[in-house]
């Protein structure tokens, strides 16, 4: 899977990447405690056009409200303006 990147959220010191099989709305945490605004999945190949993605930004354990929607079924992140 190609690397995913997103715009950093002000004051965020860690991010979580979540995914779901498209259409199920059952999300699974893929990676947490990411210090940078990017992620590359190196464990197993993910089938293109199969997953939905989102990223959450945190400062410590506090959710910053900067929720980023991810383009359906692709590894490319498209940010919504932070809340």
C-alpha cells in the first residue's frame, strides 16, 4: 500500500489510523501513537478499492476534534477542515 499522508493538526502529538471494509461501518484500529502525519502499512497487502479510512488526531490522550475523512476505498487521505 502506498504511504498515506495528511495535514498535521495544530498541537497534535499523535495520530490513530482506522479502517473499515467498505460499506460495513465497523472500524478497526490499524495503528496508533503515530508521531507524524503519515503512515505506511507494511504488514500485509491491502486490496485496493476495498476499505474506508479515517485518522484521529490527539494531544496526549485528548481528542483534538480534528477528524479527517478519508476517500472511500483508496489509501489517499482527503482532509476536512479541522474542527
